[in-house]
C-alpha cells in the first residue's frame, strides 16, 4: 500500500471541530461562508473521536446563547463526507460528551509530561468510518516515514483566495525526527518534521504503508 492508498483509507475518518453558534453583532451581518475550524480529530470507534486535550479545553470558551440548554455543547464535529459523482457534503454532528485523562501512573524513570495532551469526544452518530490505531514499538524509530492530515490554519486555508475552494483535509508527509526521551521500550512522545499550525491540533499521525495511526 502506498501513501495515496493509505490516505484514501483513513481520510473519511478525519473530522474538524467548529463552533455551533456564531454571534451576530449587526442584523446586516452575513453568516460565515464556512464554519470556523479550530481543531482536528479522527474517529477511532463508533461515535468516539480522538483529539488533543487543549482542543477540548477550547470547547468551554465558545459562544453560547443565554437561553441554550445547559447540556448542549457549543461545538460541532464536522465530517466532510464524499459522495461519488456528486461532491462533498459537510455534515455537522452533535457533541454529547468529552473525556480527558485526569492523571497517569508511570514507571520510576519517566521524562514526559504529567499526562498526555489527548482527549476523547463522544459524538451523536453511529456507523462512522474509523481508523485503526497501532502501537507497535518496532515501527516507532527515528527516520521512519510518517504522514499526517488535518486542517492547518483552520478555515483560512480552505478559503485562502477569498472564497471556499477546498473541502478536504490537508495531507503532509515527513519522518520521525526523534523519539522522546530516546529510543527505548517506553517512549513518551515523537518529534516529527511536518508543518504545525493552528487548526491542525488533533490530527492523526499515521504510517504511509498501512494507514495505521501511531500518534496524534
């Protein structure tokens, strides 16, 4: 399997996070041409999306009407669903819950952060496409080819010419530049040489030859 084939395999499971509500300060204001993307995620199981914890923390800062039900999350999970011979349909999926990692136990020798920057988002839709997550330490080594896809620059990259001209994630290829803290049986992070900009947080890092996700 080459990169084009593996990307085609996982691309349907990549999602974006956007505000559910858009404040209107002037009655003449037009709604945005496309929702403002502030983060990326990927589906790993039925209704479960993985992203970064700092993306989930941004959910509570999004605008919400004062009369909005307290249990309604002010965020949408946006799935760009390709329909053959028709085009791409943006599907907004309700978020119904989130889960983070409150604490983590680790071995005596550990160089990483107190907890990983990972969170899970529960969305209100079933039978979604999902990726395969692989944790084979033999595949995690310096110089290994990797790829990632998401929404760097958020909506700005999709509307760069001044109008909506892109309805897909952006694919990038690179290598594992370093295994942190060093090549060992229990690494706590990867350093990769791909462009990282706002909106790409939560993107999957995957193996080009299999499409299996090894990081976020």
